[in-house]
C-alpha cells in the first residue's frame, strides 16, 4: 500500500485557529482528508485513546500513525506530499525557524489578546481550561493582567502586521512570493484568530490593507477536499492498520535515545498537560515517535516534533 492510499484524518474543531493552519496547509497541497470533530474542552477520550494523553488540537492520523502538533503535521505532509512544496523559495531553513516564532510567541500574544479582551464574557469552564493551558497556574491573575494591558499587547501585535503589510506592498500575492508557502498558513492562522475572535479584530486588521488582501488570497486557497468521519471510524482505521514508520534513531542523539527505550513526551510549557508514554520507535533531529498500545485502537505510533517538546527517559 502506498502513502497515498491511506486517508489523512484530522481530529479538530471548526473554531480552532491552530487547526485552521492545517486546514489551510491541506488547501495549499490540494489534499483530500477526513474530518473528525473533537470536543473543544476535555475530556476527549476518543482523541486521547489515540494520542496517549495529548489533548491539544489538531491531531493528524494516517492509519496507525498519529501526529501531534502542527509542526509535526506540516513536516509529515511535506515528506509524504512534496509537491507543491510548503517551501517554494530557497529559504526553507529560515522559514522552519520562523515558524517556531509564529507558533510560539506570536500565537501566545494573540491568545492573550483574545482571552484578555473577552474578560468576564468567557464561559467559566473555557476560561479555566484555556487559562491554565496558556497562562500557567496563576491563570486567573494572568487573564486580569491581559485585560488590563490590552493596549500594550495590541501595540506588540501591530509591529508584526505592520512589517507584513510592508513586505506585501510590492504586490506579491503571498508572503514569500506568488506561491503560497507553509509560512502563509502559519501567519494566517494568527490573523484569522485575531480578526474572528477579538471584537476589535476586524478594525485592527483593516489598518493593514495589504494584509487584509493577503488574508483573502489565503482564504481563497480553501481547505482541500474534506468529508466527515466519526471518531469511531477513525479508531477502527487505527486498529486495522500498522504504523508505516521505520525503526531507528539518528546517531549522536543528544539525549541518548535508543529504539525500544521507554520515554515520556510533553509540551515544554507550563500548561498542566499529561505526558505521553511509549517506547522509542524513531528519533531524528526534528521528530520523535513512540510505540504505544491504545485500549481501543491497539498498537499505534505517536509522533511529536522535538522543537518545543520535553522528552524524559523513564
Ligand atoms: N503547539 C501546538 C499548539 C496547539 C494548540 O494550542 N491548539 C489549541 C487549539 S487552537 C488547543 O489545543 N486548545 C485546547 C484544546 O483544543 O483542547 C500546535 O502547533 O499544534
């Protein structure tokens, strides 16, 4: 069976900006995919049975391979479906590095603006879950601070949009030229989130006409072709397939990882998240994958990026 025969499944929900990044990435590559809608708040047992505890959105599944985090997903899509490339210019190294910032500091800034500006209007359970995930143990204080310092936060975000607006002023259609790149999806999901979920968002974005025009171009790319799938169907696909990931660890692993070693993997932020445990199947500079046995789906291979994730040898 070739890679192309196995369907791409995205576990996500429509309001998720981070999922919008991947839906747009599917559009850039013109991919077909199955859409499994997951809950916006935990518990998410049909998702975590596949991931081993990772609860963030989105998660991509291809057969019995489960890809956590959008960096890991984009890396995998580029490997399996190289054309058209997510990196159409000769700046791939810079662009991968830049995506660490769009997905980290820039997205966190947007989260503070959206959550902070909503203030008391956030539903209590949502505020508690997302507050803890993004703002740490003192999240209630953090939300109040974000609300109080909203002008400062907006001034920070304005810098990025100002720079992008300048870059786009030469008439290019996308950020790095006439062809859409991964960095378009990676910047776009932040702008989409701010415009759609902060009440000041539309007028803020309107100050940057080139950015607004670029957002339209990115939205016109669409999301590829998708069809609805149930979580039960996705689990059955994991059960009836085997991982396509080869075994091996690149030489000179700085953490001394070895195939078969028991490890845990968790986002390296103070989000109060559950670590995923399994045995190393594959590790290289950019990714790590563990084998684990799911209660409902049998043997699965769960993949993470190494950037931004903490691996502990157990
Ligand atoms: N670094 C992660 C961030 C994922 C993330 O924070 N996603 C948000 C959704 S927009 C989330 O998980 N929120 C909590 C949830 O959906 O349960 C990635 O790039 O995939």
